[in-house]
């Protein structure tokens, strides 16, 4: 039932078929790195604002900080969902690769499950990128640059 592993042509063919999904995994990994870095920056900024909130003397300053913290919380939720979707994509692509190897060695036709998993992976990636884009939109919509537009420093 199992092919012999000594059949080098079989192994070579399985590797050839899995090269494209492996490159896709590299791209997904790069996207995950960008997203986790953004999440880290959001968390760092939120911690800074929470510390400033405790020392803010005027209620106007506290309201600005509350608004910024609410925006950061929304951004963190969106980027967290984007990370989950892109991680799901990576899992699905790994499943595609595994199914291709299993199909090769068990002499099965995994084309339908591979196609379904790949479509699911691409849908997950598209959704992850949409959530990422939403987070970027919120970040730029709430951007304040210049004197008088920043949250007041701690006093």
C-alpha cells in the first residue's frame, strides 16, 4: 500500500509540488511579523497612556487619554483578529503541504481536500488583510501630529 521511500522520483515530485505553498508560508510569516510588531507598539502606547492617566491633573487631559485608550483598544482587537486569521492561513497552508505528501506516499488523490483547504487559506488571508487594513485606517484617522495635538505630557 505504501510506496517505498527509496523511490527518489516520488519524493522529488512531492517536494516540487510543495515549494509554492512553502514560499507562501514565508510571506505569511512576514505579514505576521509586521502585525505582531504593530500590536506590540499599540500595547506599549496604551501602557504609557495609562501611566499618564493616573497623573493627569485636569479632566480635559483625562478625557483625551480615555479617548486615545479606547482607540488603542479597538486597534488591538482588530490587529489581534488579523493575527488570528493569518495564523489560521499558515495552519491551512501547512495542512495543504502535508496532504500533498500523504497523497503522494499513500497513492491517494488529495486534490479536492487540497483545493478546499487552499481556498479556505486564501479566504482567511484576505479577511486577515482586511482586518489589518481596518486597523491601519483607524490608526491614521486618529493620527495627531504637531504642537498642541498630542496628549499632554504627565505633570
